[in-house]
């Protein structure tokens, strides 16, 4: 398998207020309907007081991507909570009989911890050249989850990948947030499968877009052995899909919910989220 590579574009407030989103996310803006990323209270990030705490990632498995087709999906990553805000991707129906396996090697991104790193690809932790003292400063590591009660919950899930390369590309810790085991199973069965079944049945030849995100909790974290907060445990997960000129839907689910709230995109209004930039 080729290694993942992420192109990081560091957000400045000037870029946000001037609306130069396409210029910033230009390598992977095709994962957004109308090339418009989600907005939060009409802003590109959920907290404008922390504009330096987010990273835009164009995820790819190519060592030297040159075309739009070289990119897998787009991620907005929160380096303080060490979880993604959302991942956005295109949905394609998996070919009948396709066999896809799960990659067991979760990767990290050196450039998240070290902006000056010359290593542009996602790598396994044991191959990282970043000193141990700095590794994981701004991103989650495997060890954060290893001794916790939480699973690594994909935002762009494996079962939405249409081929093996796409599936391998989802196994980066910049695409995962903590889910307890029960919630992980419920989200997998009640949301991920629900969405794929809906799209497979109705989308036909329409372009299908999905954005999946989380809302961080106020004070719930995976901690290290010293009790230091490491990875925020989200208060809820949300997802939304849009088939251009056909239909759209959203689902919201909290950890203790027995089932998700699925319905129109307007359900996300209470969270001040516009997943498709006003489209759909």
C-alpha cells in the first residue's frame, strides 16, 4: 500500500473573512457541493476565537498528487481537541462482490506536530522522525486509545469506501474520534449502513456528497497516565448527505441515544451547521 500524504493549509483569519475558501481548499474542494465547505454560524471554523487551532487537510495516498482524482477526501482537524471537526468525501457504490479488508495500521501526520516537517505523507508512528517529546503534541496517537475504553471512530468510514485504496485511506488518526464500543456499533448499523442503503437505492447517476462531523464535549477527554487531557470525546456525531437535484438527509446521534435522529438537513440548524454551504 502507498502511504497517505496530506497537504496542510494553515488557516489565517484574513483568509476566512475574505472568503478565499476555494483558494485554500483548492486541491480538494471537489469533495464539497459547489466547492463550498461546511459553515458554522456562517464561518468556516466552529470557533473563530481559535482560528489558529485548525488544519485543513487534503487527504491522498499519492506521493506526488497532480490531479483532483489523486485526492481521497477533505478533513478539517482540531489540534487542541485532537479530533477532526469533519471529513467530507464523495460516495460511490461499491461494485458487487468487491472484497475490502481493514487496514490495521493507523497512521499519523508529521506535519500536524511539526509544521516544518519535510515529510508530507501519512506514516506509521514507528517510522516518524519527530522526537518522542514532540510526537502527538497536536494530534491523537495510537497509545491514547490503547488503554482507554474508546474505539477509533471513523468519520469517513471503511464501509463507504468503494475500493481497497479508498478503504486504506480512511485509516488515519486525523479521520477518527473516540466512540465507546456500544455507540460505535449503533453508529455503524443505524447510520453508516442506513446512509449507504439510501444512496445505493436512490442516487442513480447523481453525484453523492457526504460530510460527517462531531461536536466536541466541554470537558470529557481521554487522558494520559498523568491525567492530562489528550483526546476530546465528542458529545455527538452528525452526518449529512446530498445527491444533487435528487435528495438530501442528515443524522445526529449522541452517545446515550438509542437511535439517531435522521431527517432533513434543517435538523442541523440547531447546531448552527450548514454542511453543504447553502446548497441542497
